[in-house]
C-alpha cells in the first residue's frame, strides 16, 4: 500500500460555502466587523497591561468555517421540526449596519444563535457576578444586537463545544463518566432587558463611528 499526502489549495479556498440555502452576506458594514474591532481593542488593552495574549481557539480558518456550516443545517432541521424555527434573513439598522441572525423561534418567541466552538464549557458563560466571560463576550454583543432589531427579549444560544470541558480523563472525581468530557451540545436561554440591548447598541455604533464605518 502506498499513501501520499497531497495539498489541494483550490478546494481549501472554496471552503466556507454551503450547498444549503444560507443567508447571503451583502456588501457594506456588518455587525461582525464591528464586534471584531471591539475584541481587537480589548486584546490590545491586555497587551498594553502586559497580560498574556490569549490564543483565539475559534480563529476563522476555512476548515473551521466549513465545520460550522456543516453542523448548522443539521441543527436547523431539528429545530425546524420541533419549533418551526426559520432564518429571518438579513437585517439592516437605520445606521446601515447589516446583521444576519441564525434563527427566529416562533413558538418560544425568541431569537436563536448557533455556535461551534473549541472554547471550554467548564466555567459556563458568565462569572459569579453574572457578567460574560471575556472569551464569550463577542457572542453576547452579537445576540443583544440581534435581539434589539428582532424586537425580542429572549435569546436561545445553542453551542456545540467540540472538546467539552477539556477533561482528558473523561471522568468525574467519583469515577463516573463526565457528561461534558467530550463533544457536547448545550442550550442556554438568555433574557435581555431593553436597557441592556440599547446600551449594547450604543457601544456598537460608537465604535463604528470612531472607525469611520458609519456616519
């Protein structure tokens, strides 16, 4: 038997597109662009304070984008069957910021966001004070913005943690199997106040204006 590893750069360059019907990204300023700038500013602040620079385990390589695209239709079909969840299509704010929410759940009257992540689920999404852990902050900014323009207070986050809580032994202290020791899907119901949504949007638009992305 002969085995030869080959490179296929043409295929790699095409990854990130799905055969399924996905919301098409239009030209212009997108919420994700602004969130990326916010997170870059936080990263710069850490460096200036001589904090360790955190490696982003969800860096958007073509292979990782494709994994998310492959997983989302499977989840969407299950949600469509149970809740009649649908994609709302692209939204554009009065400022000209485009957004592409993953789903709207008409039965539970909430928005839906889907994530595939290499981040750990060990500590949950928030700290003991109810504030988002910084590694999940971008998700909260995104969901609050979507919630504002979908005119909903509740948001369902469904996150597939590829490595669970990174418990390599796969066991709890009592020796029983750790349910989060490997790939695990978790769903969280978040409820935002109108004040939280509006303050979040003020942050988004403030940064966008500072960067010259919107008037």
